[in-house]
C-alpha cells in the first residue's frame, strides 16, 4: 500500500516551519533560563548553571522542531508514508 509522495512545495513548508520553530524554541528556552537566572553563556566554563541553561536551549529547540512536525502531520499527513 504505497502512498504518493508529498509535493515539493509542501515539503518546503515543512522545512521552513521546522527551521523557524527550532530557532524560536531555542530562544524561548534561553529566555526562560535567563528569567530564572540560568544563563547558558554566562561564563567560559561549564558549571551546573551553564549546563542547565544549555539543556533548556536544547529542549526548547527540540520541542519547536517536534511541534512543527506535529503541525505538518495534522495538516498534510505523515510525509514518510
């Protein structure tokens, strides 16, 4: 039961949405960290506070990426078949 591939224009929408929400999610994670006094780029070292800040940025970026994938799948269907 093969599914026809998605048109290139729809896949471009997916790529742009993933890129935009990845960046916005990372920024949101950084802003949340700064609001709680946890800055990923506070010093040149890697203390616990910087590591938690890096984790927040990564979680925000990954969450934004997954949000874009869920949005696309609900609107256009799963691109992988």
